C-alpha cells in the first residue's frame, strides 16, 4: 500500500482510455457533490510517483463531450488528494504548426461551448467566484510539462490557442475559418468547461493536446473528410511518448 500523496492526475481523452504503465493500481469511484465521475479513478505508481488516471469519456467511451460531468471528474480527483491535473485532449489542427500527430501544450483558449454546467457556483447558496482566468493553463505546470517533454525527448509544441467547440459533430469549414481568424490553433470539444472548473477548484491544470487530424478545410486537401479511423490511428501514433513524459513529470 502507498500512502504518498498523488503527484499528478491525468485525464485521458479520445483514444486514450488507460495508462497501461501504471503499477500497483487501485480503483476508486468517489461520490462527489456534483454526482459520479465518468468512470473509476485508477491510482498507481509511475516513475516512482503516485499518479491518478481518469478516462474523461468513460473507459468504453460512452460519454459524449457535452455530457461529461466535468465537475464530478475534477472533484473526484481532488477528493483523492490530487492538486495538479494534466488533461490529455484529442484535437484537430487549424494552423501550420499543428498538423496530425503533433503534441502541443497550449497557453490560451477560447470557449465556444454552450449549455454545459461551467461553474461550481451553480447551486443556490454557493459562493460566487470570479476567478482570474487570464492565463487559463497554470503557467508553472505548463513549464514543467515542457521540461518533462524535453527530458523524455518527446517533441511538444510550446503554446497555441485551443478553441473549445460544442460537438459532438465536427465543425464546418466556415466555423474553422472563423476560429482561425479568432486566433485558434487547435479545436477540440472537451477543453472547456474543464479548465475553468479546475481554476475554480484551485487545481493546477495544463493541457497536452494530441492532434488527430486537420480541422475541416484546414489541411492540404481541403475536401478531405475526417474519419474516426484516421483520428484513432493518429492518436495512437502520437501518444507513444506520453507515458515517458508523464514519468518525467
Ligand atoms: N474538431 C473538434 N474536435 C476534434 C477534432 C476536430 O477536428 N478532431 C479531434 N477532436
């Protein structure tokens, strides 16, 4: 049995439903004030440190992006003692440096989602928070992610703006063109409200985005259709370095 604190919590996205490298795993399904998380939290050791892993969409990918209980997921990790969260998000690439199979650690985001519970101030009587969110990803944790990537010799693009869309459908070419004009480099469906909730809950939070495809109309062949096979194959290829990165982190 380990009673050391959890050094890091990892939330896995599409194509990443487990951290096979975790050792001595115990499973937890804490109830939270916000309901039940997407699945069990697997706690084990990696690189000699205690790490928690939670599959954002459930381990059999049964929860779509707009139905994820982001609050329960983060509250469950926090209840187990986690203070730092590395979010893995499968995304589409919009601008030139962010092609398929690139890993990126964005430093900004724009929220295009709607109709999701995006705050812990939802319940009557809860304290109204107006957290600072100018830098939506914790700068110190981002710096550690980039240092760990360098140590593990995993290429990660430093920076970029993540645009969070509602999904579950993919975007139109016009929507992606607008997002490019807005300054987005990456597009995904799960970056928000997760990052904002983490800030409200006082958790350090950084995103490691895994580019699965060119977003609609953004690639060299603007008429290419995006398939799930392409997405999963690129995520599998790009994820090879993630266990080493997490160990170094
Ligand atoms: N758009 C939104 N989310 C995504 C995409 C995309 O092209 N690829 C993987 N997640």
